[in-house]
């Protein structure tokens, strides 16, 4: 038996939480990159998934910027009726907890596509391995061209809590790497 639940529908989570404030009121470039990946993911789901009519998009962020992200998605061809905004989640862990609460009651939870900057991938993995265990989730990273020190400051606000599942997965991956190196030496 598969370790994953059978999925029915799709949930695209566009993580638009950011700390920088723009003087002209526009979205930062790295958020626009996430919107671009969100539009590509939505297009892929609409073209290839049989359950495309059960697709929902959740934008995570402050209300003002999230509304601008919603406008950009609608201009990109997304139906505004399938877009929701989550202003309660302030970091990655809260967002994943919220998604887990939403989907755990469903007998056939949706496939979750999580979109954030590439540097959020480690945080997503360490947080989701325990909270979304048994659910289908995929991370898509958008480019982030900010200076390293700015990214590190924002990353510090989102430090993951690495649970036992994370360390089990790391140990399992290390064991597989060692085994493959023994079987296939350079």
C-alpha cells in the first residue's frame, strides 16, 4: 500500500511573506518571480491534471501585497474565484500547519504545490517532513536576486524546527548515499 493518500484536487500555496517595503508600492522582484512560477504551475495543472476543476490557490502574506499578487494572477489568466488570501500565517511553519489543518480532514486531500524562493526549500523540507507526512506536496523555488545578507536576515525569521522525522530522513538519505558509493565507486 502506498504511503501517500489518493489525491483529489490541487492546492497551490504561493508564499508571499516578505519583510521589505517598496517605496513605490509595487511588489519586489523576488515576489514577482514567485507569481511567475505560480502562473506556470497553474498552467501546468490546468493542462495536465484530470482534477483541474478542483484547483485552489492560497496566497500567504500581508493583505496589501497579497491583493497585488492576486491581481497579477488574475491578469495572468487565473480565475479570481479560486484564489484565497491567508493573512494569519506569518512564517513557513504556520503556513504548513494551516495547510495541514485544511487537508487532514479530507478523505482524498489535494496535491499541494508550494511556491517560494529557492532558499526556502530547506525550511520547507524540514518543516513539512513531519507535518505533511503522508500527503503529496511539491516545492517549486523561484529565483531570488537579493543580496545574501538580506536573504540571511529574512531566513533568520523563518528558522525551521527540525523534528525527529527530519533527522530520520537525513540519516536514511546518508545511508543510501553511502550504499550507492560502495556499489558504484568513482
